[in-house]
C-alpha cells in the first residue's frame, strides 16, 4: 500500500509548458509504471502537447477531455499566479494539489489552504518536490530523473516526511542503502505555511499497513514538531519515529537567516534544542547524524518485534 498516491492516480500539470514543468512531466512519465499524466494547463497553449500530454487553456477543459474527475495536480506556475491556479484546480474537483512553486505570499497560501479544507482537498507544499511511491509512481520533481529516483527510492516499510526536498531523497537513499525501503516519501515543503504538516499526514501513515516506521527531516522554526509530538501522544501511535534536526547551530546564532522560509525562529519554542526535547518527550528518537538513521530505525523495528 501507500498514502496519497497509487498506480491509478491521475493528475495534471499546471504550467506544463514551462521549462521546469516540461522536465518534471518527463520524469513522472518515465518513473515506475509511468504516471497517468492526463493533461497539462497553460492558458493560450491549448492544442499543443508536452511529451504526448495534451495541453489545455483551463483545468475545466482538461477534466472535460478526461471524461471525469482528475485526482491531482502539480502546480508549477509563477508565484503571482499560483493562488488562482490552485483555486481553479480545487473548484474543478481536484483533491490532491502538489505546489512546487516557492516564494508565494503567505496570505495567498493561507487562502489556498482554507479553500482546500472547505472542499475536502489536500495541499502538499508549497516549495516542495512532491510525493513518491517507490517503483510505482511519483508526482512532482522528487528524486529527479527516473533513473536517479530508482537508485534512491526502494519499496519498503518506512514512511519519510521532510521539509527539504533534496533531503527527502538523501534520507531515502541512506535508508535504501541499508536495506530499508520506503512506503511513501513526501516532501512537505519548507515554507512557514504549508498545506500538510507532519501531524496531518500521520493518520494516513498510521492507517497504511505497509508502513512500519517513520523518518522525518526537520529544521528550526515553526510549530510542526510540537504538533507531531502531541499527535503521537494523543493517538498512542503504533509507528516508531526517528527524526533528524538540521540547523542546530542556529541556537548559537540568534537572528541569523538559514535555509527555508519556514526556518524563522520567533521564540524559544522554535529553537532546535526545544524541538529536540519535545520530540524526545513523545518517544521520538532524534539522530545526531543522518548516517545513524538506518540503525536507529532497525533498532526500533526490532523492539516492536520482541515486544
């Protein structure tokens, strides 16, 4: 099994004729069994195609051409137009929206997340690389070209969530090298406001029979780790979790800007030290180095087996 995606998931690419989107579309079509990219949307480009994928002026036209609801959309349009593109997708029945675009105004992101909640849709991102189910399907640029993604991601029992797109692949590659494949890996986005944080994805992993453990990559800034720790305690999660906290040096350099837009430390609770303590209180092991993660996961899985 997996979460969010499977081999039958259909999706479109909004902004498909842009250079990044053209490459992204090729990567998705080539990976696994080949993603079902049923259309692309770029206003004024209707009638063209990108790697055989028909291009339309609107999402409505893509849905009509498909002959029924489309499951998802990868949004790659410029920041000023992202909100309109996401609204258009959601209002035309798309339930899973992966937003690759970065530097979107916070107010726009908040409105997109609010509409998604109202319509029963889910947003992944913004400023993310997407989702991958190893050897099956990927939605977004996660893992890069298909041949590279195939080397980094392998099927297995570990769910991966990461605020960094590149580190989603780095951690998954480290797990794969140690014989620990992934059920689903999600690049959740590095911005201050995102559509789906750790705690919001945990119920999906919790219900997935394939997933037996979780690895997260996180950073200073924001309240996501506190939400995760609370969710784990409140729901008595069956899944052991191993985390890696980047940017610990920020605690010694107050006021420094680092990495993603989400790494804005607004108070003591946002610091790496406080987050590590909070995760530990919830039984979540925090690795000192990425190389330690596979052994920590194996140890937690062994504990479950003997318990």
